[in-house]
């Protein structure tokens, strides 16, 4: 059973400046909830209750959000506004939150390696909060991936089909489909030019990783952009054993871009009015 979920949250969010000058991008609200809260709720739904968050300078708001605000609760206690805190209090009561800092921005692989001290020697999930996902009747994306992990016991990345002209924005996989929507990876390329991309199957911000990934990352040289790429480490893992890619069921919004953030806001607003 996977108990821990890692949230790399040390990035600067430069595409949302000046809003992210003093506020973490993970705290940007879609309707009334910050992006990272949606991610934590997805992890809890998948059976995880230990949240490991890799932060950086200027990210104290993340810690404050997942803590009790006694003054605020005292002010609204007994009022018609008290219910607004029900969801976040439930998460605080259910989960344990731990934090460590990534002192240098050396890529996603390095951010995941920084979280090793919080994870230990066990399989774990990774959520990138600015990839906001909404599952379907099969459950959230992470719940779907946990079910697959219980069957295959190996690292898994979530993928979706993208416009082939956008391959230079993503890690792209190549592989053999071994069951509906499940691929055994034979190749992974970080942000290839469309002309050189092996497919249009792009990795999005959901992973389940086995703990040997930490040792592999430690021995992975800097790749694209001078950063330690998780795709390079996963390719090594795939060559030594097996890594799967899963075409998840549901919708995903790139809330690291203004366009995707607006799309997500409209989508969740319409969904809220239908309930």
C-alpha cells in the first residue's frame, strides 16, 4: 500500500508574475481552493495520508495553509461562515504534513531526490500541483494509478495524448501497449522537437515511483536545460526493469499556464453549479 505522496513545490511560478512574487504558485486558487489542496485531496482519495512537500524560499504560506488557524476559527465559530473551513480542517485532521527545502532549482529529478529524507525506502506517489486533474467514475488519477501499481509493482507515469506540435513542452514516451491504455516504456525523451518526438504521448504531473529511483537520480547527469530530469532517471529504470505509462481517465489542466488556469476555473465553476 502506498502511504506517502511527494509534492515538489519549490518552483518560482514565473509565468504568473507578479501574482507569484510573494505567493507560491501552488497557492493560486481555482474557485475557493488553492491548487495544492486539490492535489492533497486526490492523494487522500487514493489512500495516502502522509504528505511530503519540497518547498523553497518564500513558501511559508503552504505550511500555514495546512495548519490550524486558531484566530480565524475563533472569529467565525458559530457563524454561517464556519462551514468554509470544513474541507481543509478534515485534511489537517486526516494527514501528516512534513516539509524540506530544495536550496537550488536543479530540475524535477533533483526536487524528488530532495524529498528522499521525507519518503524513506518505500514506493510513493508524486503530484505536481499545477497539473490539476479531475477523474471520472473510476476515481481520481492517482487512485487509478495505485490500482495499476498493485498489479505490476513498478514505477508508473501518467500520460495523455497531446497536439504533436506541443511535444517540446513535455517528456514524451514510446512504448508497447500491454493492455488498454497501459504501455511498457521503451524510450523517454525530455521536450523533443516535434520532428524528433517518438510519439504524442506526454507525461503529466502524476507519478508512482519505487524507492530505487533515488539511487538512480543520484547517478543521473544533468540533461535538458542543465537540469536533472526525472525522465532520464526513469529511462535508466526502464532499461534495468520495467516502467509503465498509463493513459488516465479524466481531465487535466495545465495550471502552470494562464490559459490552462482560466480553463480549469471555468470548468470547476460549471461543475459546481451542476451539483
